[in-house]
């Protein structure tokens, strides 16, 4: 999952974004990376939980709470040290959507690895 998110991010920067135009280009430039970040954040916490021999996140509310907390940090922390930064609430939605869309795949991968 981590590798897929990183690979898709690289493909977006190298190929998808330069080839796109119109609304698709805007989506790829503004929100696609945030969708991938949500999936990546979920995969990273699952990896850390597995390494610590702790059970994975099993519920949508727990995953949503984690993703919302991460998203708030990612959007608000830069405001403290970078005056030109802005907070985009749509980014929060993209983090949440990316993680929640990845959750069923994450569950499937975890069930096959156990």
C-alpha cells in the first residue's frame, strides 16, 4: 500500500499532471496527492501497529478519527511557521476520502497476510 501510494504520486508528478488539462488537471494538481496522502497515512499507521504487535484499525470511525487528526495537523501546523501557508478544508476531505477509500483494500491485504 505504501509503495502504491508513492508510485502513484511519482506517476502523477511525472506523467499524469503534465498530460492533463481542464478540471482533471486542477484535481490532479490540488487534491490527488492529498487522496494519496490519506491512503499513505493509513498504511503507515497500520505498519507501525503491526510492528508493535497491536491490532490494526478495524472500524471506519477509528480510521476517520485518525485521518482527521492527521489532516488537521497537516493543514494547521504550517500556519505556525510559514506565514504564506493557507488551510484548505477540501484538503481535509481529500485526506479522509483517500484513507477511507483505501481502508477496504488495507483490510483485505491484512486478512491475507495473517
